């Protein structure tokens, strides 16, 4: 009888385990990593060889910047699946982030493995976009004595061009921007906009204009993107430029108020920064009352907001 009961219960145990994995996966897809992690770990106890579970746990470790844990998961996965480009890419990425978190001398010992993993991923998958972006970044950041090379970065940009024209132009623009060739970078970013027209392409051009002290061009480009894409983040970006460069105050105020009114966690920048930018604009206008109201809201939302606390005294002196 006991054996019969065990046989009857086995399917229910299996269903429960599958349910645990599915629940964890759903939570992961909702970016609820802290809730997903213990469920994946529970599932892994009974399925220690399950690849997807280990990959998910590696991804969660990466999100939490637990690089050693992420490296352990990705290294094992890449060794067990030598032909899987994504595992090599993630392993190389975790190694790279670990290298950034330690001393420069220790980081030097990671460079060979990072290159190997990214290069392997690129060779295994001729259409792996993220790996080629990683290699471009690596070859631009490394000093020449350690293998850094603009020409090698340009080689992978050409490969990106064949896979995705937009990524090709963006990567070429990035290389030119990195080398302070503003006009060439602008040309490539505009070509990326002409082909793709995504929010990201506009963002890259706007950031280039900001970096090179061209606020009028930056606002004009951001406005065009806002008109096309209606992304709330652009309201903050326009308001930020208006505040920092003391220009287009009414446009800046309208955009920042819209940003606050329509804000969600997906917008990235918290509302206390929008109040801070509003306070800057009102201070630029000499409107002490409105500036104080906004800066007080910024501080009330974030009591340790150092930047807001620092300019409060300036506003009071208006």
C-alpha cells in the first residue's frame, strides 16, 4: 500500500517542481529578481544540471553585481556547452565587470580571458550583436600596450554594419565620438536615425550635442524624438538641458511638469530630480517662491538629496 501511495504521489511532486520553475520564470520576466531567486534555487536542488535555471541564477547574480557568483554559473555553462555563443558572451561580460571592480593590477590578469570569451562568442555566432558591441568597447578602452586598437574596434563595427545597419552606424558613431571626432560621429548618428529612427538613435545624437556644448541642437533633436515617440524620459531630458544651459525656460518647465505628472518607475529618473531641475529653471528666472517650492519638494521626496540641499541656500539668497 505504501509503495502504491508513493507511485501515486510522484506525478504530483513533478508537477509541483515544474510549477516552481514556471513561477520563478514569470517573476524573472517581470524583473522581480529577489522573488525569483529563491524559487530557482529550490528548483536547482532537485534539478542540479538544469541549464536554464543556472543561467537565470547567473543573470540574477549579474543584476545584483555578485560577479563571482555570476562567473561561476557562466563559466560552467560555457564549458559544458562550448558551442553556445551566449554563454561565452555572458561569461566574458561577467569577467569584464569583475575586472572593473578590482584593482588595475589584478584586472590585467582578466584581460586575456575576457578577449577569449568575446572572440569565441563572435566566431560561434556571426550575427551576435551584443558580443560585437562588447569587443568594440574592449578594444577602445584598452591601452595599446594591452591590445587596445581603434582599427580592431572598426573591424567589429563593419561586422555590425552587415548584421544591422542601425547598429553599424551607431557603433561607427560611437568610435568617432570616443576619438573626439564630433562631425564624423554626428554624421553616423544621423545616418542611424535615417534608417531606424528609434528613441535610442535620437538619444545618442542628443547626448553628443550635450557633450559638445550645443544645447540648442540637443533640445531640437530631443523635441523631434518626443514628437515621434512620446517617451516620457524625453520630457526630463529637455527640462534638464533647459535648466543646465539657462535656455527655453517655458519649454523646460512644461516638459518637467509633464514628466512628473506622467512618471512611472520605467522612466528611470526619479521625480525628485525633476523637481530639482524645475527649481534650477525658476532660480534662473529669478522666481524665488517657485524655486523654493520645487526644491523643498525635491528634498521632501529624498531627504539626503545633496545637490538639492546645496542649491537651497543659493535660492534663499535671491
